[in-house]
């Protein structure tokens, strides 16, 4: 029987070499594209973390309604002079009021985009480990930094205090974990006087971007909080309704 030995070189034709070269180029392009996407993602995360870190610095700086150690010591010293003297008691009251007033003068911050803002409240949701300052204004710049006041009167007053925040679900920052909240969960809001009120989640639903009915101030004399963030890749909005625990 005759055996025919076929060399690999027979199949190494110009057409095959051309295809092999084409596949190598496409493979190289794919690798480069993946690397660019990964670097873009890492850079994006770095930027978001840097912007969100501003809110942590703000939390460390602000003091809600509490007199400093120095002011408290001054109050004690004045009372110790003569606790039976009406004039001394009046002076003590003035110092205490001054302490609260001074601590309520918050710093005015300026974003990289030039937007001036201060802090309106601090929102804490223990069940999903959220704690952020609520900034007094709403803008694209400020939404990158922290939660923003969207609508309503003063925090912890009768009405519907509405808060918006970005949904960074990939890293859980800002309102990235808000979708995990459940009816019955507790939400704490600390206002500028240092008072902390407890609210309980009583509803959670999805709306279209142009549906602002959840911001209505008709609360039947109750104190409410409404939390709003993006849902379904930004095509809709997640709304969480909370009412004061009485």
C-alpha cells in the first residue's frame, strides 16, 4: 500500500496565512478593547469614590446642635458662681442659647462646579448601612457628592421632606443599596438642632421619571420622608415612603 505523506506546509497557503494574520489582529484588538474598558471602569470607580468621600469629610466636620466642650464648661462655671441668683441664671441661659446658635452656623461649601451649598440634615438607615449628609441644594455636581434635598420644608417638620440620590448599585455608595430596604425598616433623620426623629418605611414602588406625585406635601398633618433614586438602568425611579414613628 502506498502511503502519501502530507506536510503541514501544503496547507500553509497565502490565503491561510492572510486569515491567520487577520485573526491575530482581531484578537489583539479584542484584548486592547477589554483592557481599555477595565481601565475605564477602574477610573470611573476612582472618581466616584473620590467625589463621595467629600460627604464623609462633611460628616466629620459638622455638629448638629451640640455645644462644644468649651461652651459646656463655661455654662457649668457660670452656674457654679451662684445658682440662687436670678441674674446668673439668666446669663447662663444666654450662653446656652449662644452655644446652640453658634453650632448651627454651618460652613458653606463650594463644589468643583462652583455650586454653593451647606448641610440640611443627616440621613441614617441602619438596616442597609446608609449614612450621608443631605445637602441643601440639588444639582448634578452635588448629586455626585452626597444626597440632596429635592423638595419640601425643613427636616423633621410637618410635610414631605424629599431626598434624592444617585443609585451606584455596582459599589453600593449613596442610594446604591436603597432597593434592599423593606417595609417596616427604620430611617433616622437628624436636623440642624441635633434632634433625631425615627421614621418607618411604609411603601416602596417604581414610577416613571416624570411622575412627581410622590413629592406631594399633603400628608394629613404627618411628618414624612420620601427617598428617590434611579431604577432599571435609569429609565425609572424607585420611591421609598417613610412616616414618623409616633
